[in-house]
């Protein structure tokens, strides 16, 4: 069952005196699909890494339902029910597809592992066709599908993805977004950081624009897609004027 995600004044980064995320507040409802957008350097990746336990937090808090995530190491955040798919190094390239899934399933009770791997094969047929193929030989789109499958294998309540379409062709990016929409429709809460804004707005229900480590705009996806000043928003000019 999905749970909501909530950020209360989150401050995060890599040096305490130079935070990149500067007091972010927002809530994502259970089962919602939200995109986080903004210019390069806005703090998007640092924000989601902090929620996932992969970057330091210096103030505020992040919650999954009633569970406090702030201060937990990444493996305990996953154990709490929130999975994270980073932009890079999200699979073991030297191992096979099957080995990648088996490693991801090791946190589950032994009796449940085969069923969850089977569920991932059903969800991602390309992975089932050649389970012994080295993951490093997969196309960019197939690698992302494997990364998502690894995250979903533990049946998380929410999943965060950082730039899943990076480096993909428009067709493969469309395939990734379509798959994420299907996962969300099945009930999983999704937070997506993405530079491919127009494509992402077609699948998310809401968009949050981050500028200089702060939320500058939070609006329904349809409203953002209809704006003709969206490019200016990413530069921060229109957002600052607002």
C-alpha cells in the first residue's frame, strides 16, 4: 500500500555552511506522481538524495507516512519503504540481469524472493527474455528498466527516480515514462526528477519547480504544460518575479 511523502523545511547538501537545499517544504499524497523540475544547479538531485539517505541533511525533516526518514542510512530508508533509483550506477553492469535481480531480492525473506523476481519478469518482459545477459550490454532504456525493477522488487510504498531519461532517445524515454505511469497507476507513489520537462509533464499529476534550492512553483502538471513562460521559469527569472 502506498504512503505519502512529506518534506518539512529540509536543508541538505555536502557542507553544513553551504547548503544546496535551503528549506524545502512539500507533500506528495499516497499514490500521487510528482515531478521535480528546475535549472541545472537548482538542487534537485541533492534534494532526492537527501530524502533517500544518500546526502547529508542539516535541518528539517523528511517523512514517509509517519516514519521519519531524516538521519537514516540509505539501506534503512529502503527498509522503511522508500526506494531510490539514482541517475548513474543504478545497476551492476558486470553481472547478469538475473544476478542484479537476485541481489536486490536478498533483503526479502527467502521464501518471497522467487515470486518477486517473477513479478518483475512479468512487468518487464525484456528482462525475462535473456536473464543471463550481462547488464552492461543492455541498451540505455533496458538498463533503466532493470534499475526500476531492482527498486520495485521490494514492493516499496514510494519510489524516487533521478533523471531516468538521461541519455535516452525520445522513443526510449517515452517507454520509460509509460512504464512509470503504469507503475503509478498500480498504486505506487512516485517522485521524479527530470530535465525532459515536456515529456514528464505528460505523465505526472503535479510539478514542483526548484530554483536555487527552494520551491518556486508547485502546480498541476496541466497548468505548467500550458504556460508559455516555462523556459523562463527554469532560468529562475519568471519565478523570481512571481
